[in-house]
């Protein structure tokens, strides 16, 4: 299968490459205005991200599908106002959550995922970015002491944003993280970083990252010490500490797809070709974990015994020491993109074949 308009990068677009070609042929405006179709097969369709909270699971994926698995095991499909690929979900508590996806869409729920409303889409996003770029170029051109390289970078950004806006509301958002019910960030293609301080009612473009090539940003994570990490294409990692962006780091030549903080404070970064790194000081310094595979890693979940389960292109991988990864392969050999724990000790997996539940006995069988 083929993705006709965008190269396949990151967690979300890796899945997009698996979707039928006809999905991307749908007119962009229709996808933003047409509600997601309620269907009995949503649970077996492609799902990209999952979060557990208060004994429930919320999952997002293709065709605007958002599923909620209740405490009693019932899986219900939420009403969603858009019909496009959703790439990430994040709840700050058991009621307030956000989901992002293609065409610059941001959705919000204040009832635990049962219903959603649109806060932002690609049309508004294009206008926001275009105004920022125009204002920046005008300001630098009017300043005789302006740095020549800064002006060149601003003009490049303006050209790039103008071309993107001409193509319509097609800018994908790839990840979302909220610190509270008020403050959060979303990141996405072409260096997009947005910040809100009012729960998503309004958004501001964040220009502070040193990313003149406008590399794609795949993942955002707030740490327990208050720092913010963003990572993406080309192994770039950006860290905001005490409100200030630090010089970017290049952790690896491979694109990074996800960031996860473990219970002891360690942070893992993972991505293309089995790239796996860890930091023990909130992202200031990183050590590479010797690769044991050459297939992409998409997510990580710390289990009750502090071992770590990785989801990836080859299925599931497992490590007890973060030095060696052992490949596990559930019987249907799916591409698993993320995982969440269940209250009874089981696991929920999401990927190109939808939702898969593993009971405790089945998990023990795999981990033996």
C-alpha cells in the first residue's frame, strides 16, 4: 500500500503507509467536516495510540475512530466530528483529554472520551503559522542590525508555510501532551509546535526551537521535574528547562518516534531501525543502548516488575535490564504501535490490526 502525498515518517505515518490508498484520496475539506462513521468493525481497524486511566482505555486511530473500553470490558465507539487519521491521545485526568491527527486537527473531550469536539484544524493552523512567518520576516527586514542567517531562515519558513497553506489543511499533528487541564503542547510535521494555556481554546505557535530546516517533530513529553522534551526527525531532541529552550541535541542519525519516562525517572528515546537511548538526568545526557534489532521501535510500557515491554515493527520486545531486548511474537504477527496495562494485570495492544488483549497467563507464556 502507498501513501501518495507524504513520506512515511514517525509512528503515525508509519501506520498511514499501511492504510488503503483510497483513504488518502478523500477530499481534505470533507474529512474535516464529515463525522467519523460509527461501525462495528472499528475495534479491528488500525489503531495508533492508547491510554489507560481510571480502569478504562481510550484508543485513537484511522478514520477518526476513538474507542473507549469501559471497566466492565465493553468497547464503545465515541462520536467524533472528523473522519481522518488520529495519531495520538493524552488525558490529564479521567475526564479531560485531547487527540490530534492529520489535517492539523485537535480534538477535546471533557467527559472521559465519550464525546469530542474540534478545537483546531488545518485551516486555522495555516493562518496562525502564516501570520507568525509574515510578522517575523517583516520585523527582521525592518531591523538594520538583524542577523542575515536569521532573516534567511525566516524567509525560508515563510516560503515553506505559504506552500503548505496553498495545499490546504494537510499539515499532520503527531503528538500531544498536557501538563494540566489548561496547559499543553502539540507537535507535528514541518517543525510544528503549538502551545495553549487555556485548555485548547486558543493556540500559539512556539518559535523557540532551533530547527531552521523545519524537521518533523514526532513526540512530546513532559517530565516529572517540569522539563519538556520534543524529539523527531534526524534524531533531534529539544529540551525546555525553566521555560528556556536549550541547544538541540542530535542523539542518533535515526528519527526518534517516542519518549517515555520510567518510574525511577529514567527517560527512554526510541525510533527508526531499533534506535534506543536512555537518559538518567532528565534528558541532559544520553547513552545509547546497543541495538539488538534493526526494526523500528514505536512505544514502551513499564510493567509491574519494572521490566519494559517495547512495541515495534516486528511485534513485541521485552527487556529486564535495558541492555538486551528479547523478541516476543504474538501469534497474529501484527505491527504493534503502543500498549497499556489493564487493571487485572493484562495488556492491551494497538496496531495495524486494531485492539488485542493479552491476559496474565498469556503474558507469562510470552515472557518465559
